[in-house]
């Protein structure tokens, strides 16, 4: 039976829509992989900056502390002698402990890796009706 131009053509049913479904799923997967890739790159860059600035901060702060310590010891040696070393040592240990506590807190509070990807996957599940 021939169809005229005025009659609607059959859509082909399930098998005709299958390639569109596969294409949509592949596009969703591609997007999610791109999000994961972007998040990995951002985390790598953040860690690189942390290491570089951490090194320079440690280096210059250490040099400064040594020079200031020598200056204070030389300035006060004739009056207080070894007490200056003890007091400065106690100050440095206290500051080191405070910095260690702060560093541990920063490491615990860092953003969760793949948070955006997981959020998008949750949205996908809801949209596909998996959470009904």
C-alpha cells in the first residue's frame, strides 16, 4: 500500500527511536567525562599551586626566622644569655603547632573531588526516573 504525501508516515516505533536514545545516552556520557576531566585538571592545578607556594612560604619564612632569631640573640645576649634561646624556641614550637592544626583543618575541608560530576549524575538519575 503506497502512502500519499498527505498521510503521516509511521515513525518506525521502538527500533527507529533506539538510535536517538543511544545518541542521547552517549552525549550524556561524553558530557560527564568532560566534567570529570575538568575537575581532575582543576584539582591538579590547585595541588601544584599549593606545593609551589607552600615551598616558597616555608623557605622565606625559615630564612626570616633564622635571621630575626640571630638578631634578637645578639641584641640580648649580654643581659639574658641562654634564656633568649629558650623563649624563642618555645615561641617557634607554639607557632608550629598552630600552623599544623590549621593545615590539618584545611586538608579536611577541601572540596570533595568530583562533586560536580556526582551532582550531574544525580540529576540524570532523577530525570530518567530512577529515583521514583
